[in-house]
């Protein structure tokens, strides 16, 4: 079963339905989207790719994105979408691990990537060649086994080294049906507004909308714009979108809630969520908020606090229920384990471990990391949580030391690895501190080498040369030393305590 059958079925059943729109302009019907996907699959075959070969997709949201994604699957190839805001050197590192037979990238990204990785075969989206790629004589949809890889989702662990979680056709199909079972059944009037990157959660969620022949809407501005969003909502009956609570707060200030009658579901869950954020979101949009917990290794599918549970918790002033990430999703098993691998009782913290049909096959090229992550047949998430007496999960901390700023993951170790290369830096610890708009902001605590004084501008330049802009620290603080335990490990919990409020 090839995941591309979702598009093929939608195109046969609903050929004239809008598939891809930019603002209120329909760019592709489902028949047109399927035609482009089949043509792109033919183009890949003409280039000499064979089923199982990998294609890296590096582009911002555009109406052709799903034709590239489903085109990969249509021809039996493996797609590897990456974050378009990454630095070219970061993308090149991913490409070294992935070994793609082709990279499809935006024009500017293609030029930057070619400058640091001239050996990569690149097709630039927006060129005449890319436009012709979709007009090749379509090929027959290739049969694939459920266990065949379909999507390599790049994530990072505490080491900062990017790891490719291999998601199979079965994983994606399970994720798709879990959305339809747990979130919304979806109807012809439904639309998915992509405010977030289609290369990540928004695109994964989009598979369920393709399965039901529902409309995908992109913002002409490329991101959130209050005036444009108002026009998008006014023109539609049932709009769903994913947004971190920071963006929901901005929508609240912009008065988007006045059009809540046009909103079906507001999906959130890109980071820690405060009780007041939940109350504000429900006050803005009504009982339409859905708070989910997942990760790339089990895409968008671990637990969820649905709209009804959130509304009840607010009505009952149940603080734990308001901030909870809910109960396990359909066909998903969740347990909390102590360091010895034993289940912990309710009310006791433990590592969140997951089993089910959405759990990845493993990490590409990393057998040791795969064995560690999937030890005992369970995915070890690295997150610490607590189950209450009603079986609701609350997340307490992140073993993996992820900073979530504006819905984007920043891995502290990754930034530390860059800053530690600076000739004036002896030690560095990177943490997240609360920020009123972004949730968290990146802070670097730097111990200088003897007789040296690291300048923030110089530190910043090193980060900007190697990392995406959103990962760079927003502040640098010079310290004489860093607190450590008896084993020599930096005590980041103590550091975070120093920065536990917004007043700095």
C-alpha cells in the first residue's frame, strides 16, 4: 500500500475540488495535483532514480510542494522534507547523511546549497525545468510494501547531530487515520490553513485532508498576516490550522476571534503550554482548541487533550486538566518508565515511552541510536511526564534539553557545539528563558578563556555562519564559572532557576 493512493483516490473521487489555494485563489484541483505528482514521478525516473531512492525537499510553503511530495511516493521514492530556514551548511550536513539522488529547493536555497555542496544534484523550484518536471507523461503509481520507507523526518537529539527518523508507508497511514479518528472526520467544506511549515507537522497533518479531498490553503504573504487571514476565514466555512500558543496570542490581539464561526479546529502543542494561554485561546476561538503531543519519531501521535476535555477542564477550573497533553491516541500505547525500565505509579515522574503503528522504523544510518531509542520495543521519547489518576499525561521536563522558541525547536547542545569553537570561549551553557511572545528565547552563558573577552558580535557572527537565524542566542552573559555536580555535569536546572521570569 503506497501512501500516494490517498491522492489518487481523492483525484478520482473529487477531481474538481480545490486541492491547493493561495489566499482565495485556487491554484490546483485534486485532478491537477495528481497529474503533477505523476508527472514529477516520471521526471525522477527519467533522471535515473529507482524505487527506494531518496529525494530531499528544501523549500518554503508553495502550491507545488504537495506535487513534489506525493510525486516522490507515486514513483516509489522516499521523500525527505527539511526545514527551509536552516543554514545551507546545516542542509549540506543532512544531505551527507541522507545521500539524496536529487534535491528540490527554492531558488535562493538552491544557490546557497550549491555553494557549500557543489556535488549535490539540485532541481530549483520555480525554474522552467521544474515546471516541465510536472508535465512529463504520467507514470503508473508504484506499489510499495507497508514496511517500505516513505518519509525521512530529520530531528535532533541532545548531541545536536541531525538524525533521520525513517517513517514507513504504514506509519503515515496510521497517523492519517488516527487524525480522522481522534480529531475530525473531515467533510467537503473543510480547509487546512498552513500557517506552519508543510515540511513538518503541518504537512504531516495535511495527509488526512488529502485523504478526504479537502482544501489546503497557503498564505500569499508566506506567513501569518492578520488582514489576509480574515479574508481566508470569511471565504470558508470550516478552517483548521496549527499554531503555537504564541501565535494564538497574537491572533487574539488582532481580533481574529471575531471570525471564530469560520474555524473548525485550532491545533496547538509545539511547546510547553500555560494554563492562561489555553484559557485565552478558548476565550478567543470558543471550544475549538486541541492540544496534541507527538514527535518526529511517532509523527503527531502520542497523546491529545481534545476540545471537549479542555472545555470541561476550564469550566471546572481544573488546572491540571487545562495544561495536560491528554490521553493516548487511537492504537497508541504510552507508559512511563523509571531509569531502570520499570513502570512508575500514577503521580510519579517517568520517561514517556510509546508503542504503536506510528512509531518509526528507526534512524537512518544509526543502528546504535535506533537500538537505544527503541529499546524493549518501545520508543523512548526523552521526555519526562506524569500520569494523573485519570490517565491524563502532563509533561514535566525534557531530557533532550530542547528550547522551543516561537514553535521552533532549538537544541542547546547544537548551539553549544558552535560557540565552543570560538577562540575566546572556555565553556558555554545554552538554556531557554521565558519570553512573553515566543515562549522561550535562547540564552548563552559563556565562561571566557583566561585573559580573553568574547564580544557578543563575534559570538553572533559564528552562530550566523553555521546555524539558522532562529537558533542563535538572543543574549550572551559572561560568567566566571558554571555550576556543576560531583560528576562534572553542568547543572542547567540551577541556571534556569536564575532566569525563571521575564524580568531580565
